């Protein structure tokens, strides 16, 4: 009752003994009663007496304070059940107060009082249900808006904390809400009641929602008089759908949702667009694809700009509802990654999926993957003919992270040619009678394992009737053979011209960077490919005749295969250096020489309705920013990883151009969004597509504004661990650039760099850590901001641990010597203090065996006992007492090292500084106060 002790006393204006006339004539001082007099009077009253006294006060402030002090009063009388019931009865009387502020104050205290009653249920059983819940329900229809709002908030809080019994919800709460949403109810009250019903549905569960709330909700969706009610229903439609489940959604709610999406009021349609994803999640795939997709296209084309804006913001999330876990679940499988790095369930799932896919593909589909070196390899002399090599004749590079797949057309053509030329050695995926489980084929698959098995581009459909005609030996007409191929051969004139143009552009782009040996090698390979593509018309025609000749002439091309393989391997090696310029074969050709219709056709997929994907890809159109939303590109970038996961890596070609457009957007917020999610996209795409398409964009982000760079810096370890070891080492040269920021005061950037370097230690060899990471770590240890230095001490200690455990440990010894030289003997006291901090961290984290610490670091540490700066000696005393002496090595062994430590502590105990003596004198167990003022003062400079 502390608050009640300060309440104002209601005194009559003509109180006796308080006027000036009553003062003694002998005194010139006016006696005015103090508030302490009334406090002493209140102390004589019982808690219930004080409550009654001020609850009946005419002063509104006093009654407000009574409502605010009810919980304290209950705590005072909680031991007496009768007094508790008496307080609850007075709450009922206070609820009838005519002042709205008093009622609102009372309602704010109800959740706290209800929680107290629940905790003390044995003393006051059924207190909440009998005394408090009727007040909450009654206030839902209060005339004052503030009282209604507080009662609604109180009801939701009580439901969230599960303080209302299920029986009370069905018999006391829901009937009142149903009554408040009746047609003759007040408009404002009806709107608020509908909102409460929608918000409480997830808390009360499916059964109560379906029986009591859902029928009235469906009625409110069709309220013709109040568009506010329909808008509330539309805004909460997704929550209701998620509660009642798929069957009720499809049978009862979807017809109402279609009506709301075509409502006359744009605000209702906008609310529908905002909750579209939640509604989609509650329906089956068929309805999602056939009905909801068309409905969403209507919202995207809505006359209202605000509706279109909301629809485009929900487009990415809506597309993500089409994801199929069995097909879109990806696992990044690095070449050097061991099976232990993959969880058991994931490992079994991948193994089952791999075996199933290998059965379906067959060895003949592996062969095209081995020729996936890009357009330059397809332009060799043998590319004008068919790929006749068997899978076993191809030498696959061990590092396939930079390889790119051929187009789906190339896969199909290669598979057809393979079947035509070597029917005895290859098993067709289109011949079910062939046994694909023979030991030879299994061994062949294992020898030629590559990640193509896990992310290949789907093979186009082939006319099976014509395949059967080929198998049966029936001759095909020239038209038929052309149809069977489906696409022009790799040596056809239009493909050749398009590819030559593409190669010329690549060479032109690479020429300014000829200083780089890798780029120079790339240019040489591209030039050779360009020369190889310069075949005269006679050679092209003859190669075309070779493709249309009968099968008995096809094996003649085998003689040229041996000359093709080395050049393909060289192209693969060169592409590993600069994968930015070479994508999948089909996409390179399409971007350079296909017509607009063919380019659009290359973005066709069957995972989501194509109309939705086309609308999503159009979000990067500059006209959208003018007609829809200036932030539309940012929304596109935000949802792109989800869309990519839905489509799967086999359909990444549909999104590649859009991603590159977003990565070069003029708004830094768009690029920042991509920078924060590029590591997630890398997991979705896999190692090969990451190296080909994401690494160049990642490199661009590294040179962007600090607002963008922080995105890649925060997930630097997550991205680099997905790259091949050779590609990962290239970034060692760029880590130093993170020390330079646009604003030197941006210390959080350097702190994040230190955090990431701790994680990066596991990705690099001891030599790389010593050569590249060590200088950065020592630089950060001398930073001007203490928060950066604290993290850097941890970084250096982890570095000492890694280098010391390496074989041989010479790098660790060199690092320790550098710490001693640069910090232990630093002319500035801050550097010497940093040396003590590093030693303390090394001891606490067991980064060095104590015998090694005693040899390499402890002698230099003990010399600081004579330091002229007290802060250094204070930290030394704390380190020796609280950290070093707790180690078993110094407690059990009576060595010369222990004797040296004890002598140093004795010297510190006699120090002239009181703080040094304090931390050197007391026992370690009583000095665990690293957060006290002395610790803070000694650790800052």
C-alpha cells in the first residue's frame, strides 16, 4: 500500500483548527498540517480500510491510484482467504465507476491480478472466473473507446497466458462476441469484436473456432453495409484459415475469399493481397495452382495502385508456397566434404535420392555432363559431329566446382546420339526393358561420380514414337529426323554465329585484365575456341550430312575424340579461374543469339504457374517502380532466395538474369538485401552454380558501400565455406580491405570482421592463417575501440591455439614471439595491457598447454609486475590470482614456474597502489568480480 500512503485526503474547506484566525496571538507562525500527519493516520488503517477509504473518494486521482494499487493490496492479504474475496468484491464495485479513466486503469491491472489469482489458486479458487472475467467481457461493449481498447488487450493477454478456462471461453466470452457482431450492433463495437474473434482464434484452437467463431466470421465477410468489417475479415483471413485447416478453408472460406478479392473497396482487396500467402498455405496444391493463381493475377492487375503494391509484395511469398519438399530440399555437397559433415537423416535422404536418380538417368546421361565445359568446348571439331565417347573414355577433373552444364537441348541431342552410336554399351533412359542395376553400370557410376547427379537441367521430352521407330530400324524422313533432334545441332549456322558473337564479347571484356595470368589463360582458350568455330560453309554442311547419315556411318567420328578431350579439359581448368563470364551452355547461347521468343521459352518451368513467375521477373522492370512501388525491387530481392528454393537449382536459369539485374541496382538497399542473403542462395544452388554465378556478384559486393559490404561480412564464413578450397584462398588477399571503411568511426564493421576471422580459422591452413590472417588480427588488437579489442583478443588466442597444434608448431612460436615483441614490450601502456589480456584469454580458453605457456609467455608476463602504469599491474594481479592460479598445473606441481608466480604475487601484494594490492591479496574464489568498476577502469584506455 505504498501508493495509498500518498493519496490526497478529502478535507472539508471549512475545517476547524486550520485557519489563521485560530492561531495563538502569541505566535506569528501559521501552522499548516503536513502530509505526514495523514500518512500516520493511514498507517493505523488495515489494507481493506485504506482501500475502502480512498475507493469512496470524490477525487478521481485517488480512485485511479486505488485501481493501480489493487495488486499490492491482494499481496498483503493473500494469507487470509476472506480478505482476498473482500478485495475482489471491491474490484467489482470499482468496475462500476462513472469515470472512464478509472475503469481503464482497472482493466490494465486485471491481467496482473488474474496471474496472481492463478498462482494462489488454493487460497482463492475460481476468483478470476467469478469476479474478474465478467468485468472484462462487459467492458468489451463499453461506451468509452479507451476502456474498450484496454479490455480487448486484457482479454488477449489472458488468453495468451492461458488464464481463461476453456469452459469460460465457450460460455462467457464467445457468446458475448457473437452478440456484439449481430447486425443491429454498434458499428465500432462490431468491427472491434470481429477483430477480437480473429485474433483469439489461434489461441482457443480449431474446435472452438470451427463451432463458434467460423459461422459468424463467414457472415461478417459478406457484410454489405460495413466495409470496415469486411476489411478486418480480409486482414485476418489467413489466421482463420491456418486455424481451421484445409478442409474447412476449401469448403467454407475460399468462396468468401473470392468475394473479398473482388470487393468494391480497394482497402479490402489490398488486405486480401497481404494475407494471400497464409491462405495459400491452407489449401491443396491443385487449388493453389488452378484457382488461387488466377485470383492473384487479378490482384496484380488491379486498377488500384495500392492493391498492386501489396500484391507484388506478397508475390514472392505466394510463389514459395508451391515448394515441394521432396524436390526443392537441397544439400550443398562440396567435393572435399566428408560424410560426417552431413547429418544422419540428411545423409540417408540424399543417398536414397541419389540411388533413385541414378536408376532413372542411366550411364548415357552422365556423358553429356562430362562435356559441360561451356560453349568453347562445344565449338571444337568434334562438336560439329555427335558426342560419341562412352562415359568411361572421358577424364573428369577432380575439381568440378567451376563446370557448367550444357543446355537441355544439348543433353537431349547427346543422349539421342549416344543411343544411336553405341547401343551395346549404353543403356537408354527411355528403354524400360534394359536392366540398370547391373554391377558394371553401378561401378561406372561410382567412378564417374560428380554433382551432376544432384542438380542437372531436366531433359526435354522426346517423341517416343520416333524413338521406337529408330529402335525398330524404320527409316526416318528428313523432316522426321529434324523433328527428332528437336533443336539445331551444335554445328548449325545460327548457333555457330551466336556463339562466335558471344566469344568475341567475352574476349573483348577480358582483354583489359590481361595482366592477370588466369585471365590471360582464359583469353587464350577463348581465342582457340573462336578459331575452331570459324569453319567454312562446306565443313558445316558436311558435318550436317554426317549427323543425318545412317547409324552405320556414325562411328567414324570416334577418331577425333581423342583430340577433343584435352581441349575440353583445358577449357574446364580455365573456366575455374573466371567463372563469371561462362554460364550454362544454353543460357550463354540464349543470351547472345536466341530470339526474344526463344529467350522467354528458356525461362519456362513447371514448378509454379508461369504467369506468376513472369510477373515476379517483371519486378525489376524500371516501369514498375513508377507505376507500382519505388521499393518493388527491394521486395523482389528480399523474396528471391525463397523463390529460388521453390524452383530448385535445375530452374536457376529462370532467375539468373533477374538476380544479376538486382545485384547492379542503383538503390543500395536492394544490393544490401542481396548481400545479406547470398550465402543462403549459395546453399540452394550448390557449388557449381555458386562458383559460376554468385562468386562474381559476391566480389562486386566486397567493393560496394559499407552498407552493402556489412551484409557479406556478417556471413563471410557461411559463404566461403561453400566454395572450393582454391577459390576460397583467393579471398585471403581481400580480407585486408575490410579494415578500410567509408567512415572511420564505423567500429562495428571491424568488430564483425574479428568475429568472422575467428570462424574463418577452420577454413584455412596454418600457413595461410599465419601469412594473411595474423597481420589483420594484430592490427585489430591495437584498435581504438575497446569492443573491437575484446573480440580481437579472442581471435589471437584462437589463432595461437590453431598454429600451436599444427605440425610443425613453428608458426605458433613465431606468433607468440611477435606478440611479446609488439605488445609485451610496447612503449605504450595500452599495448602492454593488451598483452596481459591476450595471456588471460589464452589461459581461460586452454589455447596452450600450461607447460608451453610457462615456457613461452609467462616469463614475459611476470616482468610486467614492475610496470610503471598501475592499470597494467592491476590487470596482471587479477590474471595471476583469478586465472593462472586456478589451473591444476600451478596448484599441483612444485616447479620453478610456480615459485616465480608466487614471488610475483607477493611483490604485487606490497605494491604502492591500493587496487593492485587488493587484487593480489584476496583468494581467487572471492574475486570473481570482473564486471566491477575497478575491472572496467583497468580495461579501458
